[in-house]
C-alpha cells in the first residue's frame, strides 16, 4: 500500500508491471530509449508537483517524496534524476538561491525556516552528479507563482487593504487560510517581491511588508512618511486596547465597592471607589490621545484621496488637450453656425407640423374642457374649507375658548414636606463640579447612594413618605 493519502493516484499505480518500470532508475543515456525516458520523467515530475499542491506547499525535497511515494516497501530510484531534470528546465530552484536572487538580504528578515544549515556544494555540482541531499528544499516555480497570486488577492479583500504597510505578524494572520506555514508564506512574499508588488523592510528589528498601491504598477520604496503612518496605526491599536482594558478595570472596581458595602466594609469600599476614579482619569486621558491619532490618520487618508483626485484632474486635462489638438477656433465657429442653421430649420418644420395638425373646432373644444376643469377645481377647493362664522367676535364664536386670567403669575411654591418624595429629593447629593478633585465626603455620599440602590430603600421612601432614610452603616 502507498503512503499517499491526500492526492488522487494515477490508474497505473495498481499495475505492478508498469510500476516496476517507473520505480526503476533512469538510464544514463537518454538517447537509448527517448520515449521511455521521457514518459518516466513526465510521470514523476507531474506527480511531484501534484503532491505539493495537495499539501498546500510550494517546496519539495527528496526525503519527503520518498516518504510519500513508497509502494510495497520500495522507493522510486529515479527521483534524484527527476529533481535534476526539473532544475535544468527551470521548473524548480533551490530554496536558498531562489531567495537570494530576489533579495540579497533575505537572511536578515527570513523566518528561520530557510536553509537550516548551509551545504558545501554548489548548484553546478548538483547538475553534474546524481547525488541530491535528502533534506535540501526546492521551490516549485509554478506553485509559488500561484500562491503569490492567492496571497495578493487575500490582502486586497481583507480589512488591511486600505493600509500599504503591514507587520509580518499581521500578514501571517490574514494569510492563514492561504499559506499552510511560515515557510510557504515566506516564499510567496519573495515571489511578490520579485514581481515588484511588495517590498520587505526592517524597522527597529521588526519585519514590515509594503504592498503596491492601487493604480501603481510597482511598489515604491519604504519612505519616512510610510514609517510615520505605520507608527500611528500601531499606536492607535495599542491605545484602543488599553482604553478597553481600563474600562473593564473601572467596572471591576465599582462592583468590588458594591460587594464591600453589602459586607459592611465601608472604608475598603471607599478605597475601591477612589481607585475607580483614578482609572477613569487615565482612561479619559488615553481616549483623548486616541481621538487625536484617529484624526491625524483621517486627515492623511483624506490627503491621499485628494491627491488621487488631482491626478485624475491632471489626466483629464491632458486628455482634453490632446482631443482638442487639431481643433481650431474658426472650425469651431463654422460648426456652431451649421448647428444653429439646422436647429432653425427643425423649428420651422415643427411649427408647420403643429399648425397643420389642429383645427379651430378642436381648439374651441379644448378651451371649453379646460374651462369646465377649472370651475370643478374651484368648487372642490371651496367646498372642502370649513365654514367661517359671519361674526367672529360674537359670543357664539368664542364661547368654547378659556377665559383670559386676570391675576398675575405667582412664584413657584416650595414643595411641602408632606409631599411624597420630597425628603428623598432633599437627601440626594449635589452634583460634583469637578470629575477629578473628589473628596472623601463625596465618596461617602456615593456609597450611601449605592447602599440605597442595593437595599431598596428608595422604593420604600416613595411608598411611605413619613419614614426617613438612615445613613449607611
């Protein structure tokens, strides 16, 4: 049985005679039997690529292929020759050389999965011998191009599409459904860098990836402005997380104060409330900073939009200039005169047609119909109005109106002590004038209010006005 479980095997895989030929080694001289040599090469090269695609990877090595294609205890003997032939044809490339050809500084930003240890032989020696190191990884060019296109599409459809600079961690998060591991992501990013769609840079020890902006054919180098915008976006994220955390901490302090009041621990409850006020003060300060950063980012986004609009205007002016290149003022005046002449002719034709199609009898009938419609509309409008009294000042016309008061307005009376709820209103604390200069008396009043809310005294006071509230113990 085979270890290949995630891919569809060719029909001849169960044919022992055919597989014995395919598992045998290649002849040293291809010219001995070109047809057999080529058919075996096509079989294994396509199967190797298919195995990588089924596993979602873009790299292949001899050790992995031997494990995948083991059949009935035997290994394919010609796989080293297959890898060599694919390398000569440009279908695969050593992982280290692929990365170095794209970016000479790839080791400085690599994720540590490229070339665990360097090999002492060169690519020329690989092509001249049948020995292929088992652990040496090769990039399948066809697959890495496909993966790079998927990664670019994932970025454009993500929430990060409005940003040109992303951290490597953010890129890993948005491409988790595209790249199975960091090594595959690394190869896809290198391919996009080869296609001038991204550029990878290091900023304070952090890997950042810049994508090509819409309307541009290639990505521009990372500038100081890009770094500034990236730092603002990072600050916005951190401040937002901190403000949310302080909000949770503030609510926790308030709940602790409420619980301590129920237990009768008034001094400890006061400390909790004092801590809550300090937390709220820090949260307000951070929130103000967060709003400032958001305002700056909005202005930057607006300036970029304005720049695109100006570029569109410039392109439109250039196109209009080209379209009017062969047009002279004299020619334009001649065209306008011709158009005006044609319009005058059309007006005369329209007048003739309109005059010939009507008669005096039709005109009289239409005038009569218009007159009747006008009279109907007047009668409908008058009938729908309310009747106006003939003498509006008569007693009958104003009998339903209230009498005009003759006494002047008196000032509002003080609430009587016996009214329900008056004691409760008088017992409420005054509104503090400052949110930060809080005294112990104000905290104690707030504790009393919490006690009232928990014990339900407020309801009792409303139902029994004669009973006064006692201070919290």
